[in-house]
C-alpha cells in the first residue's frame, strides 16, 4: 500500500513538472524569433467633421475603391443559420462564398475537407488570395452566427489604404498575444492576406497545428501567424470610441445597458455605426434585416452623404 502511494505521489510530481515544461515551451514556441515591437492601438472611423472635409469627387472615388469579399466558415449542422445568412446580410457583400467542412447538396459551398477550424481558415484564406487577389481589397471572415452591416464596414474602411497591413475587428488580449475575436468577424486588407499567404507554407512561423502540444483557437493562431509578418490586431471603434465589431447579440447588449446604465439604454448599448453583432438565431437575422434595411420612422430623413451601391446582379435590399 505504501509503495503504491509513493508511486502515485511520484507520478503526480512528474506530471506537474511535465505540464510546467510544456507551458514554458509553448510560450517559447510562439515568440522564439525577434518581432518588431508594435504598440496595440485603436482604429476609429471618420468623424462627421472629418468626413465633410473630403470632396464629393474624392468620396465617390473612395466608395468605388472598396471591394469586400465575405467568407463564411460553416459546418453541416449550421444549415439553418447558413440559410438565414445567405438570405439576409451577405447579399450586401461585393461577393460572398461559404466554406464548409464537407460537401453539402442543399447549399453551394467550397468543400475544404476538414473539421479543424484552423485548417479551414488557412485553406479559405489561401483560396481567396489565389483566386481574388486582383478583384477584392478587403476580406471579411466570420461565422454563420454573425450579422454584419456591410455598408457600415465600408464606411469604416473609407480612409484606410488596403495596400497597408490592416487586421481589424474586436480585439482581445491573451497573455502577450492580441488577436481579433472571430465571433465578431475578422477584416484583413489585401496586403495582410498577401503576407499571410506567404507564411502558410512555413511550418516554423505558421504551423498547421500551432506547433504546440495543446490546441489554441483558430483566431489566436491567425494572430500568431500574422505577427510574424508584421501585422497586428487593431480594435475598430466609431468616432466616439465605441466598439463597432460586437461579439454579442443586440439583445444581450441592451440587457447589459439596462443593468449598467438604465437612464441611457440606447446610447449605452451600441454604436450607431456598428458593423457586426454575434450569436443570432436565424429568426433574429431576419429581424435585424428588417430593422436595418426596411424600417423607417416617418418624417425623419436620412441624408447620408454616401451611397454604397449593390454589386451588379445582386438582389440585396
């Protein structure tokens, strides 16, 4: 009995030491090369005043220059959400394609032949870059639980140069790593996708399995790969500093505002220029579509100085 107990304790000690070593090696693995230091910063949309300083001719040129390719990562179990996303906000993308773990007859999609989300993401970005690098300059990737207002995304990108390395969304810090949460959607400029594509074949800098014994989420792994190419996560905000990429639903954010600031629920909830909301059921997607694109208060005029025209052949709202 004594011998068994002693063996058990030794095993526990060895196991603890092994776990500690694995953790240390994992951190070393991510940061084993010198990377140019980059201070995390927040990107803000143009204020009304700054926007009005842009000439009408320049505005129209900027509008025409923004081409957004939407990438939705789906699994067969997501068919209900898939249908809702297809019938609602994705019609406003300049082009949208669905990437699936396997071939599905119900919907047209690109079969990536893997259940691993990081492998899916890698394959989707490689496909997008190889096929569309000369057609689109912004790449928006998300899941079928997300609702996006593409016009607000385009407005946010209005004064951004896609030939520069942008990696935008709702940022989270995990240890020393800052990454964009895929729940709120990830936006990469064509330059960032180009840099990522050049690293995908380099197992030292961008391994398929993260190069560690344990698994990390696909959005964190993307940040690791991009960091090696000098691309860093940036939090997107409106001109007042409110997040525009939301990882929660409108309902959740309103409930939160009611608890935290009951005197200013609407103002405290969300940005007027919000780009995404997440964790929406199919029926909520259609409610959002109605609220964003159909419902109007009689007597109120919306004199937006920009109009983002739908893609040719689109049946968007």
